[in-house]
C-alpha cells in the first residue's frame, strides 16, 4: 500500500521538482500502485502534474484528489526496470489545494 502523507511531506518525498519534461513513452503500459489503493496502468495520456529526478507525480485516473509519486527505476540511467510508488497524498483541504496550485506556479 502506498503511504498517504500530508501534502508538505509528500512534496519532500518528491524532491527537487520541475515541470514535466520527461518522455514517459518508454515506461507506459506498466502497472503502478496508486495512492487510491488500486493499481493503474501508466498511459501516454495519464495526467502527470510534475516531475522530480526520475520521479513523476501522477494524478489518479479515478479520483483526481489522489496523487502518487512514482519512481522510475532504472539501471545506470539506461535500462528501465519498473515503476515503484514512493508516496501518495490526498488533496482534500483548501490548504492542500492552495499548496499544490502554488507549487505548480513556481516550478521551473
Ligand atoms: Zn488511483
């Protein structure tokens, strides 16, 4: 099960964040564990809010309140070996929504 963290701790787990600029096509069609409790398949049209270093923040396709930080596991940054969910959060309060909106604004 993906550990649900408060928004701030979730952001710490993502690490240094930036606008999504990674090509995820090599990692699509793989399962990942979502913070909603289910498993989903990463799709080219999955909504990815932003990225960290080999980490992507994916919005749950069933309930957009759930965000999951998924690590793209690579060997020597060359060979893809799978997706591992690190943490999740549920954007539920107005403060959470404010923090997320603000983060999206300041990303480089
Ligand atoms: Zn989900």
